[in-house]
C-alpha cells in the first residue's frame, strides 16, 4: 500500500523548480496532488507529465485561494497536505535601493500568500483533526547577505509564523513544519539576476527531486510524529555567519 494513498495534497508554485519535485514525489507516494502557479501553459504541461491536477492561481490573491479550496472541496471534501512552496527572491538589492512596490511584492509572495493559504487549510484541518502544512522557507531567513534583506525578512516571518501555527494546531492533531533549504538547482538565481552555478557546483546543490523526497518523507511520518523545523543544506555551500 502506498504511504500516502487516499491523501489529498496541494502544492503551490509547482510549475517549475522545487515545486515540481515536491509534487512528483507526493504522487509517487500515492497522494492525489493539485498544483498551482500563475503561468497556465507551463503548469498544465507539468500536471500532464506527472499526473497532477492543475489549478491556475496567484497566491497573493485571496480570491484565487478561495477558488482553489472550493474546487478541492467539491471534488474531495478534504485536504490532507498543504505545501506552501511559491516564492521568489524579488528585487535583490540593498534596502536603501528598494522601491516600496518591490518590497510589497516580495513580502506578499513569500509571506502573506503562505499565511492566506495556511489560514484556509487550518480551518479545514482543525475540523478534520488531521493534516499537515509544510512551509518552504529559505536559508536567508537565518543567515544574512547584502541585498537579500527583504526576501530574508519575509522568509524569517514565515518561519516564525509557522512556529505559532504549530502551537495553535497541535491540540487538533494537525502537524506544521518549516523546511529551510539553501542553494538549489532551480531557476531562482537566474530569476533574481544572480547568474548561474558553474556545472560542478550545480551538480552538488539541492535538486527538485532531493527536496521532493524530503517532503514526501515528512508527509509519510506516523501521524503522532512531527518535524517542526528542518534545514536542508548542500555540502558544497560554505556559510560564514556575519
């Protein structure tokens, strides 16, 4: 019997990168998986390839969250796993050089959107007295580099929100995890105008299937066990505290 058979999962930001690996491994573990992203063509192609259900949605728009949850409710009546993976570095620049609009967008995508999704999932899971919410954070939430302050602040906020949500949901049998990865083989660096890894480094960073396996393993734990927080680092990356 598949470990996650009869489980219904939702993974955001799953048209590329980590989200693809996470969704794929949840499906391989037996879950029914819904994936969301903003780019319809890319999302539909990924969904068709892995056997997921695509729902076009922007995590920064509350009505999009409502539509996603309404669809899942109509089709299954429950949600067992939410993985808040959607995020982006935004404008990587020192704080003094940030625009107000860029700051607002970065926080909305990396923090507020995940809170909106977690709120809706928490309402369902509290009533079910079962479920798991995994928020994908970043090493930028616990370390400091020039230019990453806004993104790091958003992810640090997500970490702390996750801790509070864990305390609130634990009495209802609902588990909440903050997963904190670092360098990954995704388009994150390019999207943030940070260039690309050299081939040797790229082979040794976190790959989508790596983090997908980690998420599937967390989801497959017995229901009475939880990992509140986990860091996932590639050995190739040297981190020197400021």
